[in-house]
């Protein structure tokens, strides 16, 4: 299947269909977009759109979506979308996942050691909450299933 050579305008329209408020900057040979989300989250999208305002026609790079929270890159948050036809729907699915990650951080329990946000981690005994500041802070809490969390707090950031 051929690589879809979309324009900057087409790409920005696809981003707006997910949510408005994106800011774009040209850096390291491509357009990079960011969107602040919630209290401390930010979603970044590397577009593979070059200086000519079109996606590259060759190369192994793809559209990359990742999350930063309080200025810190979230490990394992980067997701790739191939530039084949249908890329816009797949990219929006990656954006949705990034949005959910930020929401989950904002609603997670606070670390018993430092009071910072916690993230869901997987260990040998299953899921647990670990401090976002790991390895500097090693605070943990037991994982609570979604059924146990229903009715806790209001929605700060909606989909």
C-alpha cells in the first residue's frame, strides 16, 4: 500500500476533528503539534510534514503521538501511526489513548510518600499504582478496579 502524501492543512483538520487548540512549531525538519490537557498534561504529535507543507513521500518515520505530564515525558506513551490511507482515524485513536492516559493520571490516587500523582503499573502480582516520580520516589498503592472508583469525583477533562 502506498504512503499517503497529505498536506499540512489536511493534517491540521484531522487534529481539529479530535479537539481544537493545537499549537504547531516547525522543528528538526517537521511540524510538531502540542495540545495542553487538564492540569499538567500535554499531548504532542510529530506529523512528518516537511518544510514544503506536505508529508514525506519516503522513509520509515511515521506520525508519532506521545504525552508529557508536568514537563516530563511519559514512558511508554509514544504511539506510531503509519502514513497509509486511513491514517487520520488511526491517529485520532492514538490521541484518544493519550487523552485517557492524562485523565487517568489526574484521577489517580496521590503518592503516600511525596503526594504526587500515581500511574498504573504492572508487576509480578498484577496491577498496582506506582509514583510518577519513580525511581526518585518508590511510593505504591494497591490497584482499585474501575468498579471501586465509580462515583469518585467529577470529570475535570471531558472527551
